[in-house]
C-alpha cells in the first residue's frame, strides 16, 4: 500500500505546498488566502467560501500587522476543517481541542524560525522594520525590501509546507480527500433562496 494522499508522497506534497504558497503570495498577495490555496490544492479540498472567508485575515488581520500572520491562520483553518469541534459537540457543550493542538505545532515552527507568529514582529525579524500597509511610503519600503518578491512568499511557502508536514500522519492515506462542497454545491451551505444571493452568473 502506498503512503500517499491524492497520489502525492509526503515529500512531494510538502514540496508542492511550498511552491504553490510561494507563487501565490508572490503573484497574487494575501498571505492568508495564499497559504490556504496551497495547502487545500495539495489535499484536494479547495473551497470558494473558505477561501473568501480568509480574505480579511491577511497582513496580520485586516492589514493591521498587529495580529497573527495570515499564513499561520491559513494553516489553522486546515487543521480546523479536519479536526475542529463541530456543531454536535457545541450543542452538547463538549470541547475538542485537537485542531488547536495541531495548531500549536505550527506555532512552534513559527517561533523556532522567527521567534513569533505576530505579523509586525515577524517583519522586524525579516526586514528589520514594521510596516503600516496603509501608508504609501512604508508600503513601498516594504516592497523594495522584498516584501512580495521573496520575504512574505517564503513565509507562506514555509507555513504551507509545515502544515502539510504536521497534518500528514493524522490523515487517511491512499484516499481522495476532496470532499468539501464548493460553490457549485452552495445549497449544501444555505437554504435555496439564500443560496441564490451567492451564486455567480
């Protein structure tokens, strides 16, 4: 029996996640969306609603740089999808911290590499300064220092690869894991009348 997920070996999956994460942040920006896209592509669980919901987590939360790195958040969403507490446990007032325990492993990787998972503090480590993304001068300085060419793309690539590495042994192997309905199956998320609002022509 092959130890693969969606026909990828662990090494292939990790390498592809890094590549997709790096390229996504480099070309399209949004660390949170770029990391989710990379990881979910490898695992075969790309989903429009999840992807869209990660948008405002970019740049340390609403581009403020004050909170968790968006690439870290992308990994947490993946852990939560597979192992997060569902509504059944919620209604029964029971807890399940499995996804958080996996998230702590990712957090530890960030701390080992940059000493933190907070966007502004990571920027100090990588670029030597913080950036107010809403300030034109500061944003240019960030870009000139490699912000979207090398710095943040590397962060996203590593976070995506680390997430695959951490979750790999927790997932069933030799199976197609692409089982999240996408927008074409929006009725699975909303009642028919409400779903119509979200459907694109």
